[in-house]
């Protein structure tokens, strides 16, 4: 009767169901979701003491990274704050980390997966074919970039923490080109101390906890009067890395006709600044150009490939006669090799260089294995210069080539300890030898994201592969990832913000979801 009366009073006050819900449950088995509570208080404990409350259930319900329980009698109240979830990982950059491993350190996410929470989508996202930035997750918060700003959610219960509006921030991604971050890289990254968002020629630093603007940094001016467009962005060990975009190299759209005038895939100038003050530490000017996908950051070293522009990727001139001439030239076009460069992250000094058949278009580095991987981004709707069919590795500390093999793959590589995963196979990271591993998936033009024990991807609907079982690809029906990366294993969960805008698949349920391991 007390519950019925409470519901009636709250309903009359206009609070029930929006701010307050009354449930009558056993305190030892509330049947409420894991991690859902930011704050737990108890009237019973005020009268009878904190020990009257089942602490096992309290521990299950509190969200990691700050969930708080205040229990006990006056002047004897116990304050319990839950810390990080042991074994949970983060996803702080487009491909997980500045090293481009595309693999979180999360050890908890594995199959089978079940629903933890979902919310309807009320945050406007760009077209799925625009391949917008991947969501980020750090310290139990999920960060999503939409068409007109940023949103932070509680990764454990879906509660919206804050929003930071920037009108049309992703307008250039709200198209059908199927380029987006696959070529440009993301426009934001983060650490526990700051979220960094590039906008035009500057970078905004936001407080991850509150969304408050802390400061903004301007990109350096290498030449007076030259337009500044901040390109690549990453942050590691208190250093913010950026580039100035090559604004004259405009690549051709890969799918539907689109305005590509701000889809900058190359850079002409690399710089590093103090991540808290914005003070410039050093800069580097390449001889030719730096493809954004070839920048990777490891332990004390940033790697890049300095290489002539791939003219075959450019938009063809609309004049029919000129277009025919350019197409004829492309028949015999061969992309020049480049130079692999390793720079000291603290001062920009050259650690080593290599011109030993540097053909790749992307880099990733394993700090643990001291291996720098060079591949193509041989995925669906790729640029012409993404030839594919090869993969090579170098000793990251010295530049010595370790191996160079023929390899066929259709996704960005995932560096998972001693193994490189790339659809449909796997390779040993130190030898390049093919491993006894194979996985398949259904249709979809996105790539694959990984963690210690899981691969996540689109396979028509949401698909995943548990690396500790032999079940193959498992589908979670009714929902689908976007067209690049929007499903990330982090915080002990598989997080998938809504990213299917304009999709007309008949099975589609549009929602932001968090899946949890059901073991």
C-alpha cells in the first residue's frame, strides 16, 4: 500500500515516471540492471544502520568510475565510491589509441552478449555514408559526435551527462561519399584530462566530466597569410599532435556524388604542442606530403610516411576532354614509394628513416612487441592508391625491416598482442606468418574493431566474433552499426551509438545500445 500511495502522490505532482519511479522489490534481489545507479541512499539504513543493506547487491548496482552509496545512521554514515571496473578498457582515438592498434585493452567484453541498456535516438547524426568520427569512451563516459555537436553519456546506464553544441560541425560528413574519417581521420580525441576537438584552424579543449570549454589552441602558421586548416589530431603523454591539411589535394568521392572540398586526407605540416597550454614544442615539414592514415604514435616516437601525393585519387576535372586525358594517364600510373620517418615525440628529432620499399598507406604500432606495421587500407569503397595485397613490419625502435609478405585482407588491421587480425584472417606480428584463423561476415561497408577477446563489426546486423570460442560470427539482430566504426569495446561493454541515419533496411531498430557479457 505504501508503494501505491507513493506512486499516486508523485503522479499528482507530475514527477512520476520522469524523475521518480517506485518499485517494490526484495533488497537482496532487486532485478535491476548491473551498474545502473549513480547514487544509492537508504531510509532503512538511517534507522537501522548500514549493515541492514545487502552490500553484494549494492556493489552490483553501483556504476563503476564514481557510483556512490551513502548508507547508515546520522553521524555514522558510510560513503562508498566505486572505482574503475578491473579489466575494462578505453577507446580514446579514432582507431582506439594514437598507435592505431584498433584494439582496446578491454579484457571483459566477450560473447555471449546481452542488452544492458538502450535509448531512443534524439541526437541528430550525419548520414551513415559520410563515415563520421568513431565514438570515444574513457573513465566510464561515452562521447558521441553528432551533426550539430558533442554529447557525453554515462556508459553504464545511458544517462546524458552533457552536450556541447556546434552547429554543422559534421556537415561535410552528412553526405554520401563514403570517405569521411576513413580518409581524413577523426576530428576529436581525448585523455582523462581533456577532450580535444579540431574546428577549422583551431582546437577546443573540453572538460570530459562537464563539457565545459577549458581553452582553445590555434594551429601554428608555417607561412604568413596561408590558410590554416587543422587536419590530423591525437594526444599522448601530455602532448597534442596536429597537422595542417593539404587543401589542394581533393580526392574523388567513393560512392554518391558529394562536395569533397573539405575532405582533406593529406597534410603538409606536422606539429606538437603542450596539451594543457598550447605552447608549440616542435614542428616537421615533409619533403612531399603526409597521408593522415600513415601517422601513428608509439612509445616516445611518432611515425609517418613522407610520400608524393597520389594523383590518381584526385577528383577528375569535369571537362570531358581533360577527363579522358586523365583517365588515359591513370592506366599507366604508378604511385612513387615514400620514406618512413620516426621522430622523437618530445623534441621532433629524427630517430631513424627508411626508404626500403615504403609502399604502404597506413601505419599502426605495437609498443609491447616493438613492431611497426605498414599496410594498405584495402577496404570497400577505397581510394585508387589503396592497392592492397601486401603487409610489412619494421622494428619500431630501429626501423629494421622484420618481414614483408603477400597478404589479402578487407579491413583495417587490429593489433592484438602477438596477432594481427584483418578480415578474413590473422598473422603473427613478429614473423608475418599466417595463423590458423578465419572469420566471415555478411554485407556491410564498415571495418572491424577489436578488444582482447572480441571482434565487432557489421554483418548485415551487429556481428561479433568471440576469440575465446569456436562459434564463429554471432549476430545480434535488429540493430546495425554504421559504415565505418561506431561499435567499440570499452568500459567492459560493447557500445554502439546510433549511426544508421538514412538507412532503409527493413529490420532496423534505431537506438543507442550497450551490450554486456552474459557469462
